[in-house]
């Protein structure tokens, strides 16, 4: 899941609000939102949900993402908010405005656990019936309910990923924190960097799963998910903007104040290509962090925020961070690294 919500940042001079140990109370949200929303306030912001336990989960996910962000970029994580509503209820603009007025530098609209469970049930039930037209309704419903409970019951890692997007843009592009550009999928950074940084905020099981998928891609085991040449990958838009056969659930998710959810019960080629993009992003980010020096991603983000390109940055600062000084040389180093870490199907053949 990923919002098409761009975030923001002034150059390094913009200071993020830092709450004291006792954070300000949760701001009141507009009357159009449910009066039953609960809220947890922490030094990282405000977290609204149907019940205290879910709000606390959001707060803890933001805490974990903030800790990883601060270790990675040596910058204080900005204060923000998460607001979970029903799937069909977008977050009103005046709710975002109220949170901004109280100091939030980012706002993540989310889906309540109940709303997510219901939406997943609908989609899984529809797909299950299509695949098994003779199945009893009760069997289809039972399968969908069990699957939906498992998925919706643990979204902490996904919330950490989404908060990571917001923290990244708020740190390096603060002026765009609340700007929604429909021509872009995420923030102002290249999509591979935008997603790569968010993955660094995730728990280990999620990142390990992507590395395992990339190993299959590199070995040539997946027809619908293949390793892209580096130049094409670095210039590619996020698949959500380019895939022609996306489900309606994702196509309709262009509203900046909504989350779109879509699941597939089979190895849908569109979903596999999207998963492959995430897997290659994960491994490319691994390569940069393993090959480059400490601070590589920070220096690169600062350069991009100043309007420079990746090639500009390599030519000027690449050597300082242990990387080649041109894209062709970086591609060569990447290819060598891949052969060592993810050997392809011809790895055992002689030249």
C-alpha cells in the first residue's frame, strides 16, 4: 500500500518541531469525522484510530520508523499524525489543516483495522468465487474472513514503511510535504529512492522477503518479474503509474487523502511485476549502503533536493563516499556485486 501523497522540506535550515516528554494533547478533528476516534499523543505526533490499542500500534510504528530514520540520516524525525478511518472515507482537508496548525509536518491517512478487514474480505470473496464458481457461499466467506483477519491484524510494518516516506520528504523537501502531484507517485525523489528509504524503516521479515524474491528473479525463475537493466530501473516510474492492467481498487486510489488496497489470490503478472520492482529497489538500496560509505544516502538526498541529478552527485562526490564517479562505472560495479550476491542462471558456466 502506498499513498500518492507528496510530502515536504525546506533545505537543511528547516527545523522540525520537537515535543517535550509530555506532548501537546491531541488536536480536535472536524465534526465530520467519527466522534468515537481515540487518540494517542507522543513525542512523534498524534495517532487516531477506532480504539486505544490500534492508536497505540500506530504510535509505536511511528516511534520505530523515527528511530531508524534518525540513525540512518542523523536528523531528527519530524512530528506528524496518523488518522485511521473507514476505507470509503477520505480524510477531509480541514482535518489535515487542523493537524498542520498544531505542528504536524506530515499526515498519513490510513484505514482502520475493521475497514481494512472488510475491504479485503470483499476482494478475496470476489476472487475466490471467480476461481471456484461451484463453491458454497459459506466456504468462500470463511476463506475470505480468515485471510482478511491475518492481513489486517498486523499492519505495523506497513505503517512503518509509510511513515518512512513522510519522514524522508519532510526532512529533505519540506515545502512539498502536503503537495499532491498526480504526475508523481510519491515525493520529489526518484521513485527508487523514495521506496528504498521507506523500506529501510521496515522490520526485517519484510525486507528479507523482498531479497528472497530478488534471488528468484536473478536466477531467472520468474517470467513476470525480471531484473531490469540499471539505467532503465533508475529512470523508471513507480509501477502504479505505468502498469496498464492494475485492478480498479488501485486505479481509483488517486486521492491524496486515501489509501488503496488490492490483493490477488494468484500469481497475477501485474502484481508480480510490482513486487519485482520493490524487490530490485530493496537490493539496489542494499548495494548502495554496503558499497558506499556512511552518510551516502543523506548526501545523495541533499544533492537531489538541491536540484542535482544522480550523475551530477556521482561526478562531484561519488569518490568521497566510496562509489564510482559516473553511471557507467556504477553500473559495472553493480553488475559485479550482483554476480557475487545473486548469481544468475549462467553463474556456473565458463566464459
